[in-house]
C-alpha cells in the first residue's frame, strides 16, 4: 500500500448526478479503494452523512430539476470537495468539469471518469430544443477537450469512450462496468429447465433509450400458449411513456418492480431465462459499456441485445445471445420464442457468457488497473 507522509492517501469521489449507492461508483470503485487502505470519501446527493463499508459518504442536496442540480448541487459538491482537501479527486459527471478545473488550479490531482459519449448524448437529448442541440454538442466537445488536456488522467467506461478521449490526454485507460463475482449469492445453474421457464428480465427502467415500448409490443406478439413473463426494474424516465406502455396488451406479462437493490437484482438474473439489454439507435449507445450486459453474463443469462456493430460482433463472438434491431418488436418477439423453444442452446449461450465473464469481464481483474493508476498518480507530480 502507498504511504504519503506516513498517512493514508485521501481520495474523494464526486458526483452530482448519481446516487451515493451507485453501482459503479460506490459498490465497485469506492469500496475497492477503501479495502486497499485508502481513506475514501464519496460526495454525492444523499440525505445524510454516513459511513458505508469504510467509505465516508458526504451528502449534498438532491434536485428533481436539471437547472436546480446545475445551480445548487454542483456548488454544494465543490464546497464539500474543498473541505476534504484530498490528495486525489475522481469525478463522474460532465457538469462537474468547471469544478474539477478549479480543483486543478489548487494543484490537486484530478481524474475524469467518462461514463458516456457526452457530445453524442447532448446531440440527442430531448431536454434540449432541437435547434440548439448541435451547437450545444459542439461547445461541450471543445470544453471537454480543453479540460481533459489539463486533468491528471481519464478513465473510459468502455474502449470506444477511451479511444475518443485519449486524443485529448494520453493518460487514459478503460475500466469497464464489470461485476464482481463476490456480489452474486451463488454460481449460476445451467439446468435446461431454467431456460425454458419463461422468466424474462430487464433492468433498464421505463425509457425510450432502453426500448421499453418495443419490448412491451414484443411481449404482446407472443402466442398466448407461450409462458413468458417479464420482471421489469428501474426508474421511470417519462410518465407519458409509462402510461402508454401500461395500456398495451404486452403489459399483462409484466411485473414492474421499480429500482431493485443490487443483491435482489443479481438473484433475479441467476434464475431468469433471458435478459433484455436493448438500447435505442443513438451514437452514445454504440459502445459496449452497459453494466447490465456484463452482470447478465456473470449470471449465465443469454441476452437479447441491439444489433449495433460493436454489440453484434461481441455477442456473436462470445455466442451468448441474439442481436436484433431494437426498434423491431417482431424481431424481439422472435428472439424470445427461439431461446425459450431451444433451452439447451440457451443454456450453452449462458455458459459461454459466464466463462468469458470469469476470464475477462469481471471487477476482480478490472480493479487492478484502478489501483495501478492511483499508485502512479499519487507518486507523480501530474
């Protein structure tokens, strides 16, 4: 373990968007760093200050409106960040870039954890008027470029993101959204009965980006004789969409569970027959970075994914599922019918995905890269 003037290095993770219990930030990065002996503080929207598994949570106000978050929450994050006087700051949201630049002016080491292709996200964002999206995307791309050159290091959540931002700063690595096998209550079973039972899962919430409408339409196309029921988890991003899908015939096959605790979600994955990992056709979704995809592999669950080139290539290479047009409800329904009627093949898909997760796509391997980066930065002048 590194020592810095005979004390634990102080690390602060910063987010104004994500929950203090975020899967990537708390469950993987912060808990791992605390286990490695760092003094870790997570500043995030939370109702109180508390300590979870040696990670010190410092709460800032939550905000239901985007403008409130930008005007109040970001400033609260900055105040608490300065209070920490950390040796290294690790931030997770693009709206914190100005804050992070101020920390750099204080000669602090700063890591930018890039979860998405934000210029593409802005270009397709429904919260912005269509006429200004292109200019807003252009402006953000230049801000991100300017800032990234000045940060100590960049982390991409998938290889496509890392490739993009490494043009701004060569100190860029990929740390994937991979699960830790210690989080699963038990190892998956590959009994054929599991894969014929008709248990479907989707934990992408109710949103256009996760193709909820196409999935519900597909369920409505299944023959009445087919046993197939979907456990749908996650938040509602659009009340209008929620009302619309609940009135569709396929909704009768759905149990909506809202946001499930991670442990319960993993238990459901381990008993399900098929997992939906579908995203709408926007450039930000073309890179394979969804933690839900890798969690499904770790549970031995065959997947139905979007047929974007990177996704289709990986799914076909592994042999862990079926890639379909995410806007084609008939193609989604056909994929469900095929997997449920071929349980032996589905079991082999699940087994192949699990074996690849054990060898490549797990946090136990990925965390070593995070530890190495921290050691490098804490022992350098960057």
